[in-house]
C-alpha cells in the first residue's frame, strides 16, 4: 500500500520510535531518508510537514504529522486491530502507562538526549563537546532527578510500569 | 464525594493544568496544599505518591498518579461523560491534537518554564537569577525553534490546532 511515508534518518532515535511502532503494528511504509548533515531537514518537503524543521515527519494519505510521540500514538489508535496491541482501553491502567510515558518524555529523555548528543554524537561528527557548565547540569539533573527515583535501596524507588499496572 | 485529592500549590502552573481539567469536567476534589518553600514536596506523603518529589500528585480512590499531563489525560478519559467534552474519538483528529500537545510539552514549555523561573519566580523569591549562559540558550531556543515556527509573515508559520483539525 505504502500510503504511509516516514521522513527520517536511521541514525535518529526519535525516528526509531516511529519505525518501532510501525513494525509492531506490521504496517508497510515508505522510508524517505533525510540527510541532516546537508541540512535537508530545514528545507522542503520537511519544512512544510514540520514547521520546526525536524525529523521524523509522517504522512498517512492526506494526514501529515510530526512529533514522534504523537505519531506513535496515532499509529497505535488508527491501526488498533493490526499487529501488536498497543492501546489499553481501561482508563485506570492507561493512566499508569501515561504517567511513565510522561516520565520518559519529560524526565528521562531531555537528560539522556543531552548526554548522548554531547558525549556520543558530537565526537562522532567531529564537533566540539559543549562547555562543561550545561553538561554538568544535565548530568546533575539526570543523577538527582532520575537516579534519585530509581536507585536500588531507596525506599522510594520507581516501580516498573508493569508492577504499577498489576497493582491497579 | 471528594475521593479525588490534588496535592499541589496554587502558584504552580503544572498543578493548574490539573485544576483546569477538573473544573472543565465539573468534578469535586479535595485540594491538599503543599508548601514547597518548606520542602514539603520532598517529604511524605508526596514522596510516596511521586518518587521524583514534585507536585502535582493525584489520588482518585486507590489510583495514585503524578505528571500533570498524564493526570489531565486520565481525567478526560475516566470522566468522559461529565462536563466539557475533552476527548476526540476520531483518531485522525486526535492525532492533530496530539501533535500540538507534544509541541507544548516538548518545545514550548521547556523554554517558557525556564524563562518564567529565571525572570519571574526567582526574583519574587529573592533568589539570584542563573548565570547568563544557560539563560541565553533558553532564549535562543525559544526564539529560533518556537518563534521560527510562529512568526507572522513566515511562509511556514504554525497553524492553530483548530485550523489543522478543520482541514482533516
């Protein structure tokens, strides 16, 4: 069918979110590679699909989406009956899942992405690592906010999503 | 009924999200004030409700939630039949709404919160504003990423959610 197009890069972890959802739902799609080193994400057709000039961008027929988490939500709901079941209909169990989805988006990812970019991607591309100040802040945030909640032995350690769901 | 409890502060913009959802759905709730200046958010009962030690925290009977956006999603779905209708059942229209919900959470809020904290809240509390480097980065991000997409006259200016939804 290939009415679905994903504009992205195989190096992009945010694009991988979309690929993962499509593979889980067993949906055919066309991959349109975007060369970010050449700045293609700031040009057409991406800039008309995503005004922020970022990947992934997504088309399903006439529907045009961006923001990887919104795209995965759409795939899960629109293709409810295909492949792996990704939607929980019980609103209380769904709420527990939403909590940890938000923890990923609001807590884990900002710190982890910053560290990955500075310590992993930039050296690969031959770009200088950022000055120590913001980097140490990211590490500090990651350590205090995320590890605070997960460190073994802490009485308040985070329970995994499944444990929470099983308690509902 | 008051089985619903919101632990928060009337000064907290993230807690306001939850209050707004409850008011829109016309749901009674108990407000439990948390004195953040006294560090109450890092102590019981908050720390057992939210391992990150942040407000708002939320209880609906046995269900305990945190992360303001997850709480508002829960309220919208669990109390579907009450008050203002906040859920769109059409998955394509819902996807458009999700895109702009993610733009709020991933693009607008991180930059706007940083600026509000440094330029608004800290002076109110008599705290020193952060050094210029990270602040200028936040402003730069806000200017390039957010205003880039909204500046009038730009051909790629963001359309309001309603305009997008009406096109679907």
